[in-house]
């Protein structure tokens, strides 16, 4: 009897040992094949959103400055408060010329963003006629202490008072952070500007691709899977990321999908890795 009990106990112990070994091996395989979230994933989501917002902000400022010049010639005043403390000058004949937006040594916008330096734009063709193009460059331009560089070309696809469509490319993009770290960026995008009945930019819709390196040194490729939508009302509430749309980021062997939501005004995104795991994350500057 004692011998049978001992043999049964040994078999039972061996069974648990084998199960434990199997579970350990399975966990190790899963870790190698489908890594879970890491601090790199959430950091990449934040860095991309910040860099994107600053370049898009510059594009918006240029289009609003052009519109403001036209408004002034018609006796109207531009409604964009970001330009209230900037010095805007234009030299040209309307079909070609140079636009300068000078923020001086410090110009604080309505949402507390501090801009310095100059955005310089040269255009060929009337600025709001399909087929015309602008070349945007930066002279010691910073926003919140972050220096923005690069050459942006904006081509007008179509333009009406309600909806304007632009193709945008960025080459030699360079973002220098206050701590000295540098990010690079190349962009091919399409932008749609929707205006309300008061001729104020109401919604911004963006789709296309980008690539470069984040300030942490990791290279990346980005594709906008579903158009990103920014709204004026949410931006006024301090939301600096899209309120809807989906973006795919690939860096090294890691892949990340960022879902910006259903239109709610917040800085919350849903991150999904290539293993299908998801997490909600608040993007912060």
C-alpha cells in the first residue's frame, strides 16, 4: 500500500513539473514572438503627436496669414488670434511674392504657446488658386523652446471659401528640443481645411505618410490609415492631437496603431501593438 501511494505521489509531482515547464516555455515563446507594450511605444506616440502638431501649426499660420492679407485688402480683419502679436509683411504682386511672419523675441498665443523667430514663405501663382505653390522655410523659429527647421512645399489642389485642399511635402525636417536632442522628419501629406460661415478654420483633415527619427534616436515610418481630424473647438480646449482617425507607426521590429477616438475632445488615444494588445494612453507635451 505504501509503495503504491509513493508511486502515485511521484507521478502526480512529475505531472505538475511537466505542466510548469510547458507554461514557462510557452511564456518565453510568446515573449519572443509578440512583445508586450514598452515605454518606447507610448513615448513614440507622444513624440510623433508633438512634432506633427508643431509643423501643422506652421502650415496653418501661413494659410491664415495669406487669408488675412486678402481680408485686409477687402476691409476685413483676420480672425486668427495666433497672429495677433506677429508682424506680417508681404512683398509681391499677388501672383508671386514673399510673405514674412515675424514673432520677434517672443510672441505668446491665446493658448499659451510662445513663438519666436520668423516663418518665411515664397509663392508662385496666386496663393489660393489651384496649381499655385508655396515654399516655407524657418529662420530661428521656435515654439515653446523647440526649434523647427526644414523646407515645406505646399501645393494648392483646390480652393473655395468653404473647403481648401493642399498637398504638403517636408524635406530636411529637423526638430531640436531644449535638451539638445534632435529629431528628423520627412512628410508627404494631403491637408483639407474646412471653414465655417465666419470664414474661420473649423476642421483640419490630414492623411499621408511620414518618416524619420525621433529624438530618442529610433527610426520610424508612419502611415495615416484613416484621416486625422482636428477641430477648432477642441483645439481651443487645449486638445493638440486629432480627435479622430488612425495612424500606424513602425520602428524596428515594433508596430503600433494609434486610434484617436470618435471625436471626443481629449488627448486620449488607444494604442494597439502587433500582438493585438491594447491600452488607453494620455498624450502629453
